[in-house]
């Protein structure tokens, strides 16, 4: 069996056998199949797709490329959540503390930014000292001791996914539905999750731009979960405009902290409560979503969720002083408020363009291995449907390079659309 033959077979739209997929993933994990061959294979998958059976085989091959974590001796039910990626999506930073504060232990392994989509690990590393490289043993110990963990993949859990994840970001293959589904579900299976809430984003700032693609991804991941013996709940949420206001690493952490103090943006607050409620139902803490929402709101309002976030940061070596005093986060050198040059109703706040602008500022990566500037980013002050007066703040640029600040201002001129008549607000979720 040769890697090139497997690439050619997928290039020619043929269905791969389970043993071919396993051979390819195992060889890649061991370093016997090169990055450029895997890049070609990933592009063939993007262009030609995979059957549900192929995708399930790929998921299991990636999951079994390392250790399969067993959390049954630590928690009654191992719960997890995942977003398919978006702009301004810092949901895990709020949802995990809420759920843990309600008495349901939760451990999550997250990833770094992909393309215009920010990564949870990059955000967390805005907090000085915060460790995102816990070992499997450390993951288990912290989950048992503190009831909350938020870290990156340890090398011994789905190592093939970590390598493939980095390649996808720089080879134009992020949007492949089989690769997204197998990446998400392999991590969940490898990390021992028994019940999973999957938040599938759809719209201009999502990898799934159409409802059809989003539903296909949601259905595929539910099928994989069922075949793997996991309970999976999916929702499809809007990502035509950024979630919340902040786009950029430390800016998003600060917004998450504000939300944990019950003072975050309304759309982001709602999203966190909804995801938390679904997790609490899956974890048998709440009998239904309404009861779950009440528990989540109570955890926020009482300050228990914030205290869980403090515990999380401290447990993973982070400086809690930054959490308690967000003004201590490093600030960008240049700060510019862009005012609206007209009055009217916003009909477009283009999430993808805003995400790309954040990457251009340095908040994300243009190529594999690029450093991330945690201080830079954008604050978006209005939502679709808002009435905006001429001279009102429209967005704020946080930059460490004056030329980039000027470039971003020009780039974002077309990211906002206008109407002289009222425009309905975008929905939070889709059926």
C-alpha cells in the first residue's frame, strides 16, 4: 500500500477502504507520510468529499492514532461542547465555568485559530502563565480535583488531528465538511466525552456558509456520534456577524470576563446561556432546557461561574490578577474609533471580513507557525438591525502597527451595509 495511490484514488473520486484510511493516518502520525502528501490528500477530500462511512472511518483512525481517554472513574458523565468555528466566538470561556458552577464537571480540549476563525487556546494564552499543554494525567487530575479543565490536545490524544489541524489552516482545506466533522468528533471520542453539544455555525463568518452545508455537517457528526456510542445534540447558530463585540484574543477574554460578571453583550450572553442549558440537560442536572437556563442564569448572577473561571485559570498556572483586573492586559499601541459617516439601519456586518481584518492585524495566523499578537483586534459596536446615527462609533481598531491600522480602515469600508428603512435583527439560531 502506497500513500500516492491513496491520494490518486481520492483525487479520482473513488471511495477509500477503511484500511487505506487507517494506513494513511497511521503513516502520517509516525512521520512516514509527508506534509505535502497529506496536503494533496486533504485537497482531494475538499474537492471530492467523503461518504459517511469513509468519514466515520477517518474519525476513528484519527481518534485511535493515540490514547483513548477513559474518564468513567473520575466523573459520572463526561460532557463536552464544541463550536465549528466563527468570529468572536469565545463561548467556551463562559460556558464551561457556568456548567461547572452548576455541579457538572466538564473538561474540554480546544484548538488554535483556523483561518479567519479565532482559536480558544490563542485567547487563553492572553492570560500570562496559563498552560494549554496539560498532559493526560494532569487533565484527569484537574478534572477530578477542580471539576473544570480547558486545555489543548495532549500529544498522546488524537495526535494525527493536531498535525492535520495545522495543515488545514495553511492549505485552503479548512472548509471540508468531512475534515471538519472528523477533526471535531475524533477529539471528542479520544478525550472520553460521552455526551456532546455541537454548535454548528452558519453564515458569512462560518466555514459553513449555507444552511444546507451546516445541516449536513450537523447530521454527519450526529451519525458519527451514534456509531461511536456517544449522545450528541446539535444546534445551528448564526455567524453572519461576529458573536458579541470583541474580535481578537485579549479583547475576547475581557469580554468573556465581563459576561461572567453578567454584563456582556446581549447576543453573546444569550448564546452562552443556551449552550449551558443544553449541556445541563445532557448531564442530567436539568430536566429540560427551561430549567437548565434558570440554573445557568443563577450561576452567572450569583458569581459562582466567575469563581469557577478563577479556579480554572489558577489551576492551569494563569495569573488570576489579570482576570480580576482586566485593565492589566497589554494594550495595543494604536487605538482608533471609526465613526459612522452616515445615518441609517445596519443591514450587513460582514463577519468574515472582520475576522480577516483581525488576522491582518496579527490576531491570527496567515501561515503555519506565525506568532499571534494577543493585544490587537477589533470592537464592533453595532449589530444588524441597529439604527446608527452619523458620527456614532461603528467599530474600534486596536493595532500595534500604524500602517496596518490604516489598511484595516480601508479594508472594512465594505464590511458594513446600510438601509434607509428598518432591517430585522438576525436570528440567533436556525431550525
